[in-house]
């Protein structure tokens, strides 16, 4: 297919020769089963990147969230505060434990958990077992306000950093906030292990318990013996090798995503009523870039741009549909101000991947310019 007709994707995997070399070496080493030296090294390297002592490599970011919540004691009868603007895995992991998610609205400028609404939730009392944060699209939440607030009420923070590997807040790396955190290495993330995730913590006991549960909770005896219900959650050594190669390239891939984001910023700089979600966060990893459109000022809607780009074979996606609007969570308690719903209606995620070729980036920017010219 000619390059000008090929689909431009939101965030395709960015893999090449280095990844092939690492994976082939892992295969030839004989360490094909879950255990192996690449797995151990990947855990160490991710922990060092996040600035925490312990990391446990797992089969998905969702598995990491599930074990993180179990690690802070979430279970039946408990409430876990969850941002309503997130992917379903954040809330689903709460349900896996038997706890109940209570949804809280976001800061409209960033899409991240609104600390003011959180303050009201915690002050209201009740069995809040944990507060989950989500670093939306690779921009860290306002931990300078959230962490002291949760500490005041004795509630641990579980950081859903699935989207924010390589990002930071006030110089502190994503994955290091709160009691425990989770990264995702899904195929569309900043780095990928095809599928995979990582639990991170400074709590040695929590890390050990997560590792135990992730290996089917097998007791350390010669025969198969189980005193707990465990899970088949460990990452394989071969996929860890892929992750190690990706991690070597992380800074370059983030720089590429930032360059793509800067291109969008320039195109929309003088367009009334259009802004980038999160603004110019220089510590974000720019996983995905979303624009927010005020149709009354811009004269067009986010979905109008989506239709135009779809006609040019360019993939876009609305901003996350809030969890309190999802059929599966109908009737769930939610503390809202309308911000997440407005972002869902007016936000649009644009192609942002580090694998985008220069020609693809120019093509998308030209397509957007053509659209804007129709409204000038």
C-alpha cells in the first residue's frame, strides 16, 4: 500500500533490531520459562528507573493493580476511591478484590484526579481502604497535594502509572509515589513487552507477597502445596528480554513522542478554543496527546476533526469515557463536577507513537491544517 494511504495509528509498538537481538539471546539461553536472568534484570532496571527498591514483573498492568490492591488490604466491605477518567482496568482491579470503587472527578486542565474532590471524600469518613491515582496519558497526578491529604487520613495511595513510565512530577519519577504502583507494558504503551506489567514498591513485605501470589501461591516445599489462592501472573523471561531492549531506548522514544506533541502544539497554537490536555507538562512522557475543543469558540467539534481524519485513514480516539457512565458501573457512587464528561465530549486523542515516521507526522499535521483551513 502506498505510504500516503497507509493507516496512521495512535501508538503502534516501536520495535527493531535491538529488540530482536535481546529476544533471540533469551531464547538461545534456554531460559524460556517464566524464570530467568532477563526477568531478574528487567525488574532491577525498572526499579532503578522508578527510584524504588522492589519491582515484580507480571503478565499485565491489570495484574499489577490487582496485586497492589491486595497488598494494601482491599477486600469485601472496603471502598477504593478511583478516578472516573480512566481505562476500565483501574476500576476492574478494585472489583477483583471484592472492594467497591467510588468514582471521583478529574481536574479539567489535566484529566487527573481532582484533589479538592478527594479531600471531601476522605473527610466524609467511611471505610476508604485506598486511593487510586491515574497518571492520565503520561502526565503525573498532583501528588504534592494528594499524598499529604491521604497521609492525614491514613489512607494508602495506589498509583496507576500504567501510562507514565519515564514521566516525573517535581523531579520525582512516576512509579515512586504512594505505597505501591503499577506500570503497563501493553503493546500500545511507551515501551512494550507485548503484554506485561510491573508492580513497584518500597515495602519489602508487599513485594514478597505479590511475588508469592503471582506464582500461584505455591508453598516452598518439594511437592505442590497451596495454603492461599494464587494467580498465574508472572512475566516470562523472553518477554522480559524484549522489555530490557525497549528500556534501553526509553529516553529516545519519549523524546520522539514529545516532538510529535510539539508539532500538534504548533498547529493549534493560534486556534481559538483548542488546547492540549495537560498543557505543556515538561515532565510528562507524552504517551498520548489529546486536544480539547471548545466548540462554541472553535466553530467545530472534536468529533468533526475525528471524522475528517478517519477519512484520511488516520486513527483517533475520544478521551476516556468516564467510569461512572459505563454500563457495568451503572449506579456506582460518584463524586462529580462535570469535568470528565466534558473532556469525553470535547477531547480527542491524536496519533502519538514514537514509531511514527517523519512523513506520517507531516501527513497528519497537513491533514489537520486542511481541516482547520475549512473553518477559517
